[in-house]
C-alpha cells in the first residue's frame, strides 16, 4: 500500500509540474510566451559608444551577442542602472513588439502604444488606466565604478 501511495504521489506531482510549465497565461513578471534567453553583457563605459551611461538619464540600446532576442535598453538612474529587455512583457513577441525609447522619457510598445516610464519601468498612467501592470523585464547587473565596467546577466 505504501509503494502504491508514494508512486501515485510522485505521478501526481509530475503531472502538476508539467502542467504548470506548459500552462498558458502570465508568469509573474512577463507573459508565458516571453523568450527566455541568456543575458551576459559586459560594457566598458570608458568607450565612446557607451558614454551616455556615464550621465544620469543617459540610455542606450544594446544589440550584442547574449543580449536577449531583441536586445536591451540600459538606462543610468542616478548612481544605478536599469537594464530592460526590448521584448514587450505583456504580449507575445511578433514583428511589432520591440520596445523603443521615445523622447528620452518613455518606453513604448509600437504594437499597442503601451507606455512605461524610462527611469522606473512603471506603466505610464497619464493616459488613463494602462493596458498592463507588468513593467518591462529587468535584469540584474554589477557595476564597478573604479573600472567603469557594467556587467548585465541573467
């Protein structure tokens, strides 16, 4: 009886695990169809191409190897940084869902004009209730101010 019970328990746990992995809907921080690619980018802020990140509110697009499927938006926020994925977090990727920076203050999804605040990633509520409460996906980073090396990873 104990063997049957433990086999049944394992089988039930396995089924629930498979269902939760393959379920439709939203994950905690993005829609379920959001691409899950490794992020491993090292930026030397001493180089001219990354100079904007030496100043508060400075931002750049990163389209290097291992920067996700569509690249990153990196923003300087005071002495810290935000590294956003350029895939829209609220809808499945297609040719019109690559996030863009607009007017140096907002991130926009061209497909549905959803807007987020560049510095915080919060949905912009200036036009009423936003279409989603999901912010753009962000990635952790390490920054060494002595060498000005910014590493973004996931």
